C-alpha cells in the first residue's frame, strides 16, 4: 500500500464501540498497532473511513509477511507463542468482518502519489481505475489521488455498492476451529470507497526500554 507491495494484507471491517471513534483510534495507534508489530509479521497499519453508508464505518489494512493461511493460524491461534494477551483486545472495536488475503499481483505506477481514496473490490474481477493497484486474490485495492466523489462516479454501475455481505463473523478467540470464517460465497463483485485516516509503520514505533 502507498506504493509498497506486501506478501499479504489483513482486512478488518469494523465499527467503533461505546466509547466512540477517538477511543478506537487511540487503541489502534497506541496499543494494538505497536503490539502487532512486535510479533514481526505485520509492518504497517493503514486505517480508513467509509465514504458511503456501509455496514462497516472503518477499514483497517494490515500489511504483513505471511505466505499462507496455515502460517497465519500457527502464529495467531490461542496458545501459540506469537499471540499477545487477549486482554489487549477491546470493546472499542466491533468487528463486522475480517480476512487474510495473499498477493496475486500489483501494478504500482506512481509510488509517491498521494492517496485521497482507496477503492476496494471484493468478489471481482472488475477492471478498475487508480494510480496503484494491489491484487490479493479475492480482493483488489485501488489507490487514487482523486476525491471519493470523483472516484465513486467512475465506478458507478459497475458493481454492487458497499461492503460485501459475508454473514456472521467468528473471532479467533471464541471460535479457533472456525477461524478464519469462510463467509457466504459472493455471486457478484462489490465495490466500496474509503478515505484515509492514518498510517502507522513498524519504524514509527519506539522500542521498549
């Protein structure tokens, strides 16, 4: 993302909990992001706000080095050495859906281009528009320097609008055998547009002393 190509992305669609958006942002930036970077398999976290009335108001895109879902499960399942204390999870985050997606290809035309809109296509393929495009199999992410209204107009009528309807979400703590959740098969592509909120990289986090 932002011109860099990673082996995988972990997408988390969510809403803020009872303490609101600011509490969710603090948790991501001050606790969850730094904790995840310590494990070594994530090196960047990008957060976005939905530009439409989607079921999920926020999207987090984690960039990682995992090569397969088996590697993810070995690292993240309860009891593995790579998982932090469950107490670090918060009621400030209400997950709508999440998925790990592995690199299938990318086209980075301008790695220095500013990103005003991220367009996410689920269940494609749909030929998209954007300066940089990242293909992670079942999802493709397009970065554009144009404002969301302009980007949305280009995509109008080309796919169903919004976050794809995946069905009930199962988390890794309560349902380790059913994680990651399979979701409902998508019969058509869905497209959603997101405005960047913040980015946090492993190099931004000060090591503990």
